C-alpha cells in the first residue's frame, strides 16, 4: 500500500513541476517586451532551483528540460519555431 502512495506522490511532483514551468512561461510572456531575454531566462532558472529544493531531483531535471524548451520556443527569436 505504501508503494502505491509513494508512486502517486512522485507522479504528483512531476505534474506540479510541469504546471509551475508552464505557469512561468505564461507569466513571463507579457514581460518579454519589458525585460531582456537574459532576465527572463533567470526566472526559469529560479523556478528550476525552487522545484529542485521542494520536489526533488527527478522533477527538477524534467523541469530543466521543459524550461529550456519553453524558453526556446516562446522567447528566442524567431518565436514559435
């Protein structure tokens, strides 16, 4: 029984990390006209750091890859490519 609960907790941590990264991308989207790209990437780095502190190594690695993909797709010119 405890193994099943532990597995659900791991899945929940990955889902939370995914949602936090996508929320950060949505939050940073209107800021791209105000802030430099270097500052926006620091927001993503901060999010990955906080995920690593709270949720563990696995969700942090996943969020690092996701943050890079989101930053590259939505913020690096040419955008949406």
